[in-house]
């Protein structure tokens, strides 16, 4: 038995005939953070991704 991200085990779970049981418990909710080096500028693509993630986080907090 293991508790893993469904995205991490989707295809391997099918290949290995594993049963995935979704968790709908408050303790199963995770907050993640994105870390960037303060002294190094981000590439254009990384900067756009970071802004997108910030917007998603702000929208979620507004709910």
C-alpha cells in the first residue's frame, strides 16, 4: 500500500493492475509551493508559468 499522486501512478498502475482509491479526506489535501532563486532571473517561459500559477492560486484563494 502507498499514498501517491494519481498523476504519478496513472499509467504504471494500469500496467501493474493496481487499484487506485481516491482520497477525499481533509488531511489528504496538500499545499505546494514553487521556489525560484531570488538572484537569478527566470527564462521567459518559466516566468510565464510562474505568473500563470500565481493567478491560479489567487483565484483559488478568492473562492
